[in-house]
């Protein structure tokens, strides 16, 4: 025995020393392979959805995102490969017109991208898009089909501007529940949301999503149907704050008085002559009719840190004939040196002054005066707002909660925002829309530049909005308020019974004992689910044994009878309980049963 044990030990140790590492071992650093698009080439009717997949090999949790050829990126996601060290990640895009491009995976914290999954879409004919004007066809016999469309409307022209995205969701028949998510070109996918279509109700419902834009930017939002369905087109937006003329480099030296101070000399724009062609300027004539229109541009709207540089004033000078025009700028009543603009022919010139800077929130008035001809003038006054600290980029994950209204189990959200300040200690709170402090705490962080802060907390028992509120310094700007949707339901299970309904004579083998297991299920939300009965008895040695899952589609606000028939071929005593699957996730108290076979 001892010799055998020694031999086995030697063989085992030798095998361990000689064995190469497993072929499937994950690399020390995350690696991405098998980046594919499906279909990679498509020709046919549109819209069409292209799926993307990649294999991530790593040890532990990996943070990644998808990067697309148009510059848009998905939200940052996490994946944790299992024992194999590999996990497949996926994404998809829907196209309503011909397109070509690629997608790649970027591992957060590492430079570069994975290999690119390239695709080509060639759409034939007009795209099939379902809107209120072109509704989804009704189909009462087949499976539920869902479709989405999105439109965007502007809430004004001055920044900050509120954009409202209105999504139209349709179903082929009712009752139905549609699972969907918003997709943003910059921030990726939102959490999955649900929309119910009650039996006998309309097949079309709308949802809205407001978004506040504080600086010039462009992008798009869309709605993806989770599962089978027709995703929406992209609702494209573009917001321009101030004139489109490029601004000079901002000044880095603020004026100590708070009045705007120019960092350079104003220069009127010149009209280029055709390449290679000599030009002869007509002789300017006196008495030209000059028109002036003045505007003022601030770099970041009303979300600037103090001091604010890069403020630039523009003026359009329009002459009806060849002329030399003498003009000067006045900034808050202070005259600047006179300048000239030469018009070789009737036309337009642009004069600028700046960049200017202010060290506090103040009104800035700029005026351009023409000193000759018909002597027109134009002025504009704008309040330039700046702060000692600014909060932006408020985000909530997940952005909606689903579950039982009677419990908070698992109901936790992560909120994050970016705080910008210049060498300050910032005290802040996470607040609800109505001003209540979410976690009852005032947090503190030192900021010199920008930093991201976050918190994990339990939201309230109803839908609300949340923002980051800066307590100190006093001259600060809070983040935008982001909506949180509390999507819950009340459900009850009553009258749980195990009733013997027949059998057992003359013996259980030829005519088994039959039970009818029943319960009454009631909910305020109609969502498809499933249920099963579990039994523990002397026949199962006290173990709980589950019967097969059964489908359940409860009525909205009505009591639904849950029934299941079961047969026993021997004397038995024990208990039954009913389990209802998500989204309700209910488990009843056990009910007993007993019978004796003849």
C-alpha cells in the first residue's frame, strides 16, 4: 500500500510538472478576437439590422465599448469571462439607407482598437418605416410584432436648449408588452424599459425623452426594440450656440475689473481675388450706404468656469458700392482704436474684436460705430455667466427600476456626474427633482480641472429625477436633472389549494389519485410570465421537486386562475408551493396534502 501510494504521488507530481498550461488559459492582458459583422454584405429591402460580435479573452472583469466609423461610441460596458477565460460581446445597428463602415472594440484604459468588423448595406427601393402616418399592419393571429420611430423637436434657439425626443411605439396586436431602450450616439444604450399595451386598447403609444444641450454639439438618438422588432431611424440633431464663425484662441489673462479685455487686435475679413487673376479696385466713392449687424459669442454658453476667455464680438459690414469704411469698437463704453475696411465692390465684410475675457458674471456690451458715410452703429448686450464650479454629464444606471412595489430588494442605482473647478474644494449633494437629499449626505472633493464623482444609492418608491447639487462654492451650477423611472407593480397570490379531485379506487396503480393545484393571481400590470408547482413529500425523501414550467398571461387588474393537474400512484403526504417567475418573482406559502391508497 505504501509503495503504491508513493508511485501514485510521484506520477501525479511528475504530471503536474510536465503538463503544459491549458490551451484556453486567458491572457494576462485583455485581448479581442473574432470581430465580425453579420451580415457583412447585404443587398435588399431596408431597414436592415447588422449584428456585431467579438470574443474578449481576459482574467477578471473587463470594461469595454464599441467604436463606430462615424465617431459614435457605445456606453462603457463590463464583461467577466467565465472559467474558459473568454466571453462574446455583441452590438447591433439598423440602417434605413445604403451605408458602409465598421465597428471595433476598445478596451477601456488601453490604447488602440481591435480589428474592425466591416460591413456594406445596399438598400433596394424605399425603406419600410412604420410611423403614425404609415402604421404597422394589424395581425391578431401571429406573434406580436413591435416597431418604433423617433422625432426630435427644439425647445428654443438660445443655449442652453432643450431637445425633446418623441418615440412612437406600435404593436401588431394587443395585449402586449414592448421592451425597448434609447440609444445615443455619444452615450450608448440606456437601460431596458417596458411599455404595456392593454387588451382592447390602442396599438400605438408615445414616449418622450428630454435632453438639455448647453454647448454646440450634434448627434442622434434612436429606439432599439429588445428582441424581434423594427428599430427606429436615427433622430439627428445639431445645436449651434452663437455664430458659426470660428473663434480665436481664448485669452488666459482675465481683466481684474471684470470688464472684458481684448487679447488681440480686431481684423476685418478680406475678399480673396480669383487665383492667378490680377484685380483692379474701383475707385471708392463717398456717401455709401453702410449696414451693420453685431453679435457676441461666448465659448461655453452659461456653463463656464470663471474667468471666462475667448469671448468674441462680430459685426457684418455691408456696403452698396465700392468704399473705404472707417469704424471703431466700443466695449462697455470704452472706445478702441479706429480701423478701416476696404470694399472693392458692393458686398459684405466681417469685423471682429477679441478674444475678450471676464473674471466674474457680468453684462458685456459691444458696439460697432461707422465713423463716415451714413454713420450707422449696432450694439448688443449679453450677460456672460460664469461659476466657481460646474456640474455636467449627469447619468443614472440603470435609468429605470422594475420589480414589486412592496419591496426594495435589489433596487439600487449608480449616479455619476463630472465636476469642473479651478483648484477648489467642492461640497456637493445628490438631490431629487424636488430638492430632497437622496442619501442624506454632503460629499466633498478637491477639484483642479475636472473629476468624475459617483454614488450608489436606493431611489425613492416612485419615479423621480435626480441631479448633482453643488453646496459650496456658492457661485456654482448644478447638473441637469435626469429622469429615473420607477416601473413597479402590485401583485398578489390568494386561495392556494391542493384539492383531491378523483382516483384512488380500487387501487392507485390502476386509477391514480388526482389533485387539482390552484391559486388566484392578481396584478396591476399585465406582463407575460410563467409558473410552476414544487412538491416535497415522503415520496421525494423531503426534497422539493419541481413540475414543468407553465405559461401565464395575467389580465390587467383582473384575477387570473392558475391551475395544474397532478397524479399520484402511491400513498403520499407532503406539501406544495407555487412559484411565479419574473417579472413578478412570487413564491407562496406551502399547502399540505395527504392520501392513502387502498
